[in-house]
């Protein structure tokens, strides 16, 4: 599987993304600078890492969502390529329109950083490795992770099986609508999620439940 990581000014999880993809695929991803980099031809998966692109000015992900590389990302998605946006990457995907909804400030108005229990709620190219696992734990670290969409959009996500991850019952850390932690696009090729699977790959951070996302993609590709 050929992969790439888009790096924005303020990205701070790009190295974690690099190491996770290298561990799972055995090949280092291309590190694509947002302004003048090019997504290599034949790339299977493009990852948008977490962080604080452009310092989260204006809105989280809003400025990055208009970066020159975004047109390449949209073309990649239109061709059926896989896209994984984590935390700030999820925010950027919503700003570009590749995913619906928006990420608002946490209901508590506080930054949250902790291991987070999740339910895997859809069988997708990003979740197949979890099979029948009822619950997994993947860390979160965000201030604007409160997923919001209008009721019609939420109902559509539910009916189409596009809610990939939910926060475990009674453990919603940010007030997200219907406990949503991650959603996929209509064609099943684009995933945005607030938890950080690249921080749970069996290293010193503890736990390896994040590996399932990358192993699922490797199998799909």
C-alpha cells in the first residue's frame, strides 16, 4: 500500500502518522508539504494528521481546507482513493466538504486528553479488522471535537451506516451529537475521526487498539 501524509503549518501528529504507516505497511509514507507538495501518483491512502493547522485561526481546519494541496486531495477522493483525517484532519475534511457537519468547541469548553473507550459501529474499509470487538480504547486530545450536523444529516448518516465510531455509552467527552466520534463518506473511502489511532499502535504510549484502522486499510487496499 502506497501512502502519503499531508503536512500543514501547525501539524504536530505528522511524525506519529508516519511511524504508524511505516509500521503497518513496511514503507515510509510520502510527506507532502501542503503548499507546494504533490500527492504521488498511485497513492492508495492519504492521511491528514492531527495538530493545530494555521494555529486554529478563524476556525479549526478552515484555512488548511483552502490550501493548494486540497484540490489534489479532492481529486484523489473522487478517483476512489482512501483518505483518513484524524482530529484536525477530521476538521479539515469537514471544511472541504468531503465529509458533512462541523467540529465545534467541546461542551465543557476545556481541552480533553485521555484514553477513550469507543464502539465500532460500522463495518467499513477502515474498521474490518475489529470484526466483532464490542469496545476499543484509543486516545483523544482535542478542544474542538464536538461533532455537529443538522438532524437530517445525522439521520442520513445513521440510515446509511456511515457512523464508524461512537464514544462508549455514558462516556461522551465533548458533547458530540449522538456520541459520534468518526464518520465515513458516502462511497466509504473517506474517514474522519477525532480519536488518534496513530497514538495506539503498540508502542510506549500504551495499547494497540489503533492498529485496527491501519490494518483494515491495508487489507482493503
